[in-house]
């Protein structure tokens, strides 16, 4: 993305056209344009991006503190969320990664914060509108908006006792505020002759990603066999889509049910068993991968890429221990509060279920679950006894 951003500044837009990488996966278009802006205004853009990442990461900590206050209405718990967030390994590690997740995360958290504020203020329409807008902006960088908007709609529909007219009004407000900015931005890019197709319609069908996600031999990850399907179909959208669906159907029908069950259980656990959410790998990748190592070092003003400490090796025990404690507390909280209903915290469980379902359907990558990694910090706090009536919400 960073390299293509430099080429875009020279007037080239091939990377967004035809069947080039970003035309096939248009959800990364906004990040390329962001990198282009940074490269245009800063003499050392890599350092500038890293500083911005750090600032955004600190902003995430504040947002999580504010979200926890909306949920728990408890200053002590909110303070612990603030402290844990500041020490949370993936949020530290991703500050060193040049990726779209750093831009998507604060916008996602702002969306969730506005949604909770709306709920705590009698479904205030302004907050609902802001929630949808921030979610739309986040969706420009990472395609997780569909999961969040469905979760919002489910929450508004299932957790309130208003008549259907009021429910539909609230749902339409958040839905429209999510869709409209995204469509407008996509249309603007086409009008400016930057992109060729809408951001929601890549030239490679989503079924190719789903095809990779059903490959048992590769663990549902990227593999040469499924990657070649698009090219074997002459990079034709309809032909590739049809072929991918045929193979998916064949795999699901012909694979023994027990083997299929084990595969999806393993795939699910792999999404959530890495305490760094691949942040350790991606923070080191720029100094390890030969195709961009020379450019990367040159921009940083370095002659070699030797690392004093490899977090992916020396830091594994700390990272996994930290994460296991959070997971354990999250499960304790779920058990202790299993009889409770109508809590704001339930939205996080809905989001977790929705994100897990999305990830089960597509190609597996550890970093795909990072945008929801923050929920375990808040869920861990449910293990501790709440104040009287703390989380009980009256939605009548």
C-alpha cells in the first residue's frame, strides 16, 4: 500500500483499475490514499505514520475508558479498562504496523461509543446518526462495518419494547448514516477517475475468499490452489464466482461431517488464540520481507534491519499470559452474569458472535480479528461484582 501510494502521487492509478490488487480488494483504497497524503506532506512519511499510529492508539485508550463508563457507570472499573488498554500488547504492537487497522480502530470505537450514548440517552437520534457515520468511515478502511451495523440493528430491534414504528425509525437512522457516506465517497472516487468500480464491488468475487476459507489442507488460509481459480477463469468475475461456489459446495458436501466440524472448531479457535492478533508478526515483517526491505530501511535512514528484541519470540510468554488472563476473566464474567438480561454488555457478545461468523466464512488471517480485540478488556471487568443495579437497564 505504501509503495503504491508513492506511485499514485506520480499520476498513476493502475493499482485501482482492472484486476490489479486494489481493484480486486477495494476496501484498501482509502488507506492507499491516506498514505499518499502523508507521503506528499512529510519528508519522512514512515516516521510520520508511526507517530500518527501512536497518537491514534492513545486515543483508543481514552475511547475505551469512555465506553466502559457508558457500560458500567463505575469510575473504578473504567480506570482499570484504561490501565489495561495502555498495556494491551496488540494495541502497542500495531502502532508499529503500517496498516488500515490503525485507522479503522478509533473510528469503530467512536461508533460504539456513540451507539452506547444513544442507548443511555433514550435512543437519541443524533448519537445514532453519529454512530452510523463513524462506522461508515471505519468501513472505508476495514470491511467490518457489515458486522457492526447488523449487531446495532439486532440490538435496537430485540432489546427495546417500543412499537415497531419507533424501532424502524431508529434502525433507519443508523442504517442510512452508515450507507450514505460510504456510497458518496465511493461515487466521488469514480467521478475523480481514481477508481473504476464501487468500493463494495471488487473485480474479484468475495466467493474466492470464501473458497480459501473452506480449504482444510491450508487451515482456511491463503493457498495457491484456490488463489489460482480467479486466474484460471481468465480473471472473469462471473466465471470465477460460479467456479468458486461449485468447489465450495463440493467441499461442504463431500467432506466427512466430523472432519468438517473439527476444521471449523480449529479455525474458530485460531482467530482468538493469538494474544497479539499477529501484531508481533506484522510489526517485524517490514524488516524481514525481501521485497520491500531495502526501501523500508532507506526511508528510515538505516543501513540494516537487525532487531535487538524479537517480540514474536522473546515476548510470546508475556503476550499470551496477558491475553489468557483477560479471556479467563471474560469467561468468569459470562458465567456470573448468565442470568442477567438487557445489559449494554450484550452488544459486545453479539459483535463477537457476528465477527466470528464472518471470519469462519472467509480466508483466515490472525489480524482480521484485531478490530474486535478490545472487547476482551471490557468483558474481563464483568468478572468483578458490580455495584447495586449497576448494569441493569430499563428499556421499557
